[in-house]
C-alpha cells in the first residue's frame, strides 16, 4: 500500500498531467460525430459539444518519471492502453477507433467528471477510489464505466432468432 503523503503527491502530479493533456486535446482534437454525440448522451455526458477526440498512434505516458512509473504499475496508463478519457477530452489510439464500447467507457468517465464538479475533483475521486481497492485495482468509477458501456452496447445488439 502506498503511503498517504506519497499518494497525495501523485494525485497532484496526475491532475497537472491530465489538465495539460485535456488542454492539448481541446485545442487540437475533433468534435464528436453525430453518432458519438448520441452515445455521449446515453453515457450521461451533459455537455457533449465541449468534448474533443484526439486520435493518436499511442497513448502518451506522463513525462514525470515518478508519475509514469505509478501509471504503468497501476495499469491506469501503460503501453497497452488504447483510450483514455477525462475532463472533456478523449485520446484514442487509431487502431481502437472502431471500438464503440471502449469509446462509450471513456464517455462515462467524462460524465463522471461533469458530475464530480470537474477534472480536479474527479482525479482525486478516481485515484482515491482505486487506492482503497486491493492492489490498486478497478474501483467503483471504473466498474461503473465498464458496466454502462457494456449495457448500452448490449441493448443495441439485435436479438438472434432461434
């Protein structure tokens, strides 16, 4: 288990990094398509017009070595990460662009940010939630994003005739 003062330091670094990433995506990313705006509504996003998406070859790791190591160790962001969403920004790898459930999952994270009052309180809640789980695993916000994205996709799956 990570010591509380160390955890608080990492939360601050994580907020600074995600804010920098959000600003970059909001300045350079593309708005959601009409289908993605509809999905954002299903995911609970209130201000889908603010959401921007940046398609990349790989999800960037934080430049700060301590934060990058913590992100890799906790598997929040690592070399296998295909998408991340926070604030009103989504960064998605080009090879994952067609994965609707993955995009919905990250739209749920954006809705969570909106509900929590913004990026800084959401980062604290998200990381704090995971910090209280065994081995820094999933946490309730991550479970919510997985469940809602799965339910939306399952609801859109046509029934198979028997």
